[in-house]
């Protein structure tokens, strides 16, 4: 679902670059944004939780009927949201958003209940719990915004309300989950020592204060946006300082890991995109709204959603999927078959091509959005579309090992 959503979003940009290059607050662009936020980022997070839950969070998550129901709700709701936004049918987008929110709440209950007893850092548990609280509030706000388009009732400027919803979802949900899960996954990806201590709480407290401050500030007409933006930037800085500590405390590289490690390269490139995104966010909280600032806001969105959060998902997948496939392949194997290692899964050319295409596509898309140049936007979208399709092929070549049947003796 996540890979198809990303490919559909990129295809939407390629098929209508002129519409994507224009003012972003219009139905088709909103549909594309939700394909990325709900379809690619959120569905990837939800899917990854069923792998990193037992693997990194020490939380058992056996697949049960509610989990399949959650997948059905998120799938149908996400597709319905994107489709109704493309058709400017906001009533349908409202009930589709309700389906997505219901699926998210099911997963929240499934994850948070066993997470309380998990033998991991309490700060990580706090990140995950706050992330689900924030996505619940952001989902409710999104449903209200869709209903408001049919029956206007919300006070304030529509664009400010949209910014409130977007920041609570991006910072409070995706950003919070990246930081919380990153404290457990980044040491496994690098590999490096596992961080611990009370300092891990800093990113949770700062990110939550910043996300809630921006949410309330936009709803109140732009009040205290600067301190809230600075708090959000400080929250990411606290996480990045821990990543720097991990890089300084590396562990021996596993024998099956081949170099160059494109998972680590994607993750580090995502962190590099977070820096200009945070800077733009702080700057946009100061300058008055104008045509130029709105074009800069489009660049801010591309860097934050595609360059940082979207690429961080790629980096995590590069390590999670081979671990997942190797675990299931060896569970199903017999003593007659040799064990499967992640080294044997997937080639080297596809990950290299994906990294090059993504690295070139994100700045090209951002430049086209700022200049409102349809050909440049179309070229950036085409590069990202090619990367997303190659990622589908590469992921399928890895995951197929999980379904290997045991040899008959």
C-alpha cells in the first residue's frame, strides 16, 4: 500500500506538473500530499511497527483479526481520501478520513498495551505514545476541515487551519515516531551503541511542545509561532545529537552487510534535509505571508515530507525488510537448506539507482515548486516516480524470501 501510494503521488505530479507547480492549496495537490503523508509515510510506519515491534521495541505483535481490519480501514480510507480530494468531493474525504483514523486507533491499542511492559527505555515508550495521541488529534482536525468545506463552521482563515493540521501530523506523528523508533533502529542500522538515559526525553518534550504550539498558534491567527518553531527545531536537534553520538560509538559491521550501505546513506541524507527544512520553518514563522513566502512554504513541504520523512522511511526499509525476510525464511527452512542471510537478498544496482534518483529528484522538485516552473516540477516528479517503481521491484525481490517454502526431505 505504501509503495503504490508513493508511485501514485509521483505519477500525479508527472501527469499534471502545471497544477502541482501552482498554489498548493487546491484539490489535486492536497490529494497528492495525502498520498505521501497517509499512503507512503503513515502506512510505512504502521507496517514497520509489526516488524520492529518484536525486533526493536520488544513488543509482541502477532497478526490478529483487528490488525487485518486496521489494514482494510487504512487502505480503503487512504484511497478514498486521495480520490475524493482529486474530485474536490470533500464530504467523501471526511468519511474516508474517519476510516483512516479508526484503523490508526486499532493499531494504537494493539501497540501501546504491550509496550507498557516492554524492557526498553521509557523515553522511547513516551515518543510512541505521544505520536499516536498526536495523530488522533490531527486526524480529527482533518475530518473537521473536510466537513468545513461542505458546511462552513470553523473560525479563522482556512489556510491557517490547514497549516495547523499539517504541522501536528508531520511533527507530532511522523517526526515523533521517527525520533522514538530511531533511538532503537538507528543503532541496528549503523550499527552502533544503544543510547540511554534521561536525555532521550528531551526530543519528546521539545517536539511535543513545538507541535502543540504550532497547532494552537495557527488556529489563533499566527500567535507564538516563532517560539514553537524553535522548540520543534530544538527537538530534532536533540535527536540528531544522539545520532551523532551513535556515529561516534560505532560497533563492528555484521559480515553479511555489503558496502556501500544505502540504508545508512538514505537515513543520513534525510537528516541533512531536516536541517534546511527546520531553518525554513523558523524563517516562515517570522516573515509576513506573501507570494514569495508561500512559494518558500512549498519548498519547506518538499524538504520536510519528501526529503526528510519520506527518505527516512527508505533508509529504515533498507534494513527492516531484509531482517524480516531472513527471519521468516529461516523459520520455514529445514536442516536440508542453508540459512538465508540478508546479504543474499536483492541486488546492488537497484538500491544504487534508487539513491541517485531520489537524491536528484528532491532538490529538482523543490526548485520547480519555488520557481513555479512546470517542466522542472515534472522532471523532479519523473525522477521520484522512477525511484518509487524501482523501490517496488527491489522490495518485492527481498520480501519474496519470506515466503520460501521448506524443502522436502
